[in-house]
């Protein structure tokens, strides 16, 4: 068995980023940039007011308050830029260009307007309420870096830089193949469910997590516990896929046929079994350009191994600069005693208070538990050599929102 870090490094080291495509800005959210985005114009593009008020030259206010200046002209966002003679003030609105000769804006709450005269009640300094040209980004500056996943804020920045489209990584095509004679579709009525059958749920978790990581997902028909049938299903799944994820049948039971089916379909197994809990029977391999993950069938094991291995793989295929979920430090709530030997990932709930972040492991850590991942919002990382974690001690935590 490989240690977790070694297995993950081997998987990601074999991942070759996919090609790139240009997409409209409206479709870019969630994609990974395949180019640096430079500011071809400064941001903001001109000096402008951050307040409704009056633009003026601060040095025109001589002596002590109040000061009176004649108001000439008006500057509104998107409007024409008026002239500002010396010793005068200009009515100005938020976002409007600053007239030449003005170096400050006094907010309207500090001005009494009397006809064409502005009576200024408070001192004004050069630069007050003015946003300068290039204050956010200088012309030629790197605004967004290749490998960044495009959040709503990054998409908005690209729009502010006048970019109607962006070059992004191609989405990986993932095929999910669920195996087991016991499986049926949720809500199946016709034909009537067989005794002992269960609604398939693992594929829904994997498909949702893969889509969240930027993939295009197709879920194949269920595969029974038959070697020949499983081999044909794997061969079909490999055609046109960047990643094939099988679920179930990779352990050592008499009816675990998936590993044999993978090999019979031409998949080269790079490693099988990882020293983690849950999820030890994980098969990782490749066939041509396609990466293959053989997940265990127990629900919590399948979910965990896809989050730990599948999601980083999909991010790496998109040349994501941060393929791995960050880890935070949190205070353990409760005590955990266990048998050391495997790195363990405990499903848990974060608890926030004013002084620190806490994390409490769920009572049910069974590898077959479906409700545990519905309830959990974090994973506690327990090093392989730790037999006990005391209440209050600091532990590494992966937020499921980041996984």
C-alpha cells in the first residue's frame, strides 16, 4: 500500500493538462484561466469622484471655514467634462470624471448650497474622495494569472478590463461507471425493484463533485458483477473520456470484478490500495490518454476517495494553480482513540465561536454511511502514526466546501 501523500503525488504527476478554448465572458465563471490577463488600460481609466459633492482645488480654500465658491458646471458619470476656472467649484457625482484643475471633492453633506454658491463647511485636503487613474491597476499590470479559477469577482474584473472573452482550460470529460448487481435507479417503479436491491447514490455524489470541479460528466448504465460485461462497459467508457471513474468491485471479494475488468480492457494499473481510512481499496491507472480511478463501493469510502483523489486530478487536468484543497487548523472537540497505521479522514462538523474554530467528529464513521457526508462539512486529518487525539488539541482540517 502507498502512503496517501505518495499516492496523490503519483496521480497528479501523471496528469497532463488538457487543451484550451476561448469562451464568452458570460460563460467563464468556474473555468480555469489558460492565459494571463493584463490591464491594457489603467484601472480606473481616469480620475473620478467617489462621492456626490463638489470638485475643487484644495488650495483655493484660504483661511478658515466656511468658504464660499461659485459653482460652475456639472460632471456626471458618463457625461461631458466641464471646464473648471480657478477659484470655482463644480457639481460632481459619484463615478464622474474629475475636471482639470480640481484635486479634491468635498462631499455634499459638508456643503450648503445657496443658488450658484457652495458654502463649504469643513476643511478639504488634496485627494479627498478622488479615485486616481491606475489606482487599482497600472497599465500593463497582471490582473489575473494563468491557472486561476474564475470566481464571480475575477469575471467582473475581466469585464472591467474590457475583455469580452477569455482563454480557459478545456473541461475534462468524465464517465462514471457504477457496478453491482444490487443497484437500481432511485424511485424505480417499472420493473418492480428486486428484493435486496438498493437505489444507487455514489454516482450522484461523484457526478456532482466532478461538475463542481469543472468537469463535463456522463453517467453510464449500471454494470453487474460479471467480468465480461464489466470489461465491455469499461471499454465503452474509455472512448472519448479524459477520466473514467468506476465505483465498486475493486476490493478482494469473489464478486469484485472491476479490477480484472479494467486490466482486461487495457488499463494499466499504476497502484492499488492506499494507506488511508476509509477507502483503502483504490485503484489508479491509465489507458492511453485517459486516467482511470477505481473507487471502492462503500458510500463514504467512494465519496472520500473521489474528493481526495478525483477532484485534485480534475483540477490538475485544467492546470489549476491550486489543485489541492487548503487545510486549516482547528481545535478538536472531543477525544478520538484509534488503531494507528493508516492516515484517517474523519467526517466532522465545524463549530465557530468568538475565540477559535472548533471541529467535532461525527459519531458515525462507518465506511458504508450515506448520511455522514450529508451532515459533515469538514474532514479531520489524522496522521497515520496517531493513536489518540485529545480534546482541545489542534488538528488539520479540510473544509468540504474547498475539497
